């Protein structure tokens, strides 16, 4: 357990444009859905690279 307020949050944009917060360590990868869980060789994919457009830039 981290100390209160120790998690850094990042804004991400969803497919419909809605914005949500995720911890910074999960900002560059996402968990695949049921149809994308297996790669062509049959291994389970645990993480997928997130689109660069999904990360909201803070200005």
C-alpha cells in the first residue's frame, strides 16, 4: 500500500472521447479484451501498447 496521494494519475481518452484517469504505470499499456488475448502463436497477451493519441497532453 502506498502513502496517501502517492499515485500519479494520467488522463486517457477513450474511444468515444470520454476522459478517465489511470495510474501513470498503466499509461503506456492496456489490457486486451477477450478477442485480443491470444497472439498468433497461441500465447496469452497480458499487455498491449496503448495508442499515442489516447494519452491526453497536459498544457
